[in-house]
C-alpha cells in the first residue's frame, strides 16, 4: 500500500441503492484494514476552505503576547489557544512542534446536555475568525454525520444510530500551526505517533505533506489526498465501541527535509466527539467467541478525561 483508499460521499447520498451500498462497503473495509480514507464530495466548499485558511494564518501571525491572552487556564485546552510545545503524544514527554486553537460545540437551546460545554473564546483582533471557524465546523460536522451513518449500516446498526450522540456532541475544530523549524529538533516531531481520542477525525490540509499512517504490516505510508479531499480516520472511541473491528490507526506528522525547514505547515482537523453521556461499551454484535470483550465499560466523557491527562492538557488533580 502506497496511499490510503479514496471514497466518494456522493455515492452514499445518491438515490442509487447500489452506489450507496458500494460506499458502505468501501469505507467499512478500509476502516477494518487501515483505519483511514480520503473522501471527496463532502460539504465543505473551496471558498470556505480558502477563507478559513486566510483567517487561521492571520491569527497565528499575531504576536505571541496577543495569542497568549486566549490561552485560558483550567479549560484543559478545550477552547481557545494552546501554545507551542504544550501537547505531546500519549506515552511521550517531548512536546509536539505546534501551536493550535480550539473551536467547540455551540449546542442548540433544546440540547438537554448532562455536561455543559465551555463557551468559545472570541478573538477580538480578527472579526471574521470565529464566524468562519464555526461555519466550517458545521460543514465538517454534517459530513461526519453522514460518514457515521454509513458505518452504522456497515456494522449492522440502524442508520441513524450515532445521530443522537454526535448532534450537539463535544466535537472540536482545531486549526494547527507548525512553525518553521529553526534548529535541530532533538527528537521532537511536528506530531508524535498517536491514535486520536474521538469517534472519527476529519482533516483539512493533509495535502501539504508530512502525515503518515502505520499499516498492519508495520510500514509507514504517506497520506496524500487530492486537493479537494478530506482525510477521515477512526478514533479510539469508535475502535473501542466496535471491539476493535474498526481500527484507530497510529499516525504522525513527520518533520520535513532540512531544505524545507523554513516553511510553516497548517492543518485543520475536526475531532468528532459524541455527547459525554454516550456509552462506549463494546457493541454486542461485535462480540463473539473469536472476539471477546476487549474493554471495560466507560462513558465518552470519562474516557476523554483520562486521555487529556495522558497527553498533557489536563493535570491528574483536575
């Protein structure tokens, strides 16, 4: 394998049952095999992508003293700015060579959430930054809902099984800036080898290079989508819920060749989380004699809390 499989969302949303089934099989089998796909014909149009990158680049170009005003103590990085080198991969001690910003869910008035979400942090210096970010958030959320509907059918569940959990879910949009590398990194990379915490991740900007995925055979392959495609992968929550049927694959962002150290890198992942009260217990139809229950029962909220401690965004006492 030299790249990740490509799928077309228009197959799933077409009126043709055979095309819909083709998409279900293609994405389901890809997620069993490698846990990653590149997806075309999503709901994020190119004009919005360009506007978002303009705003994101302008934000990260602000002085560090300005950006640091948006790093809010006690939120565990769930909203606002997270400064350079603060996050690290699970099991690592060296901070990743990146800074980022978090947009979070703005739930509907009738959401009836058991856990309240922090409010989004408004960046005063860029009047269009928050509105553009949340517009992209909604289009990525919509795309993710359709992907999860396909996966529900692949798993033998009712098509809308995930809808109630991801609508008003605890999802995060994370614009990331990997600054130019100015000196030998001494073992640090732009993003250390890791699996994502959430149900699925939808990634913009992987086409700039550096994203690599670890295959079952232990080989790192480059994830190189077409310019208009999103990279979408399974996270640990979905792997756990499906009792390892769908794979949360280890991936990383490697440092560029020394000749490209002077170039920054931007990417914008959307981490699709469910509501905190969703149970991640192994689905009964994913358990049999060959595949006994692999995980203890846990809620999505408790699992997220554990992992935020492991990656350095929360302290044990919180």
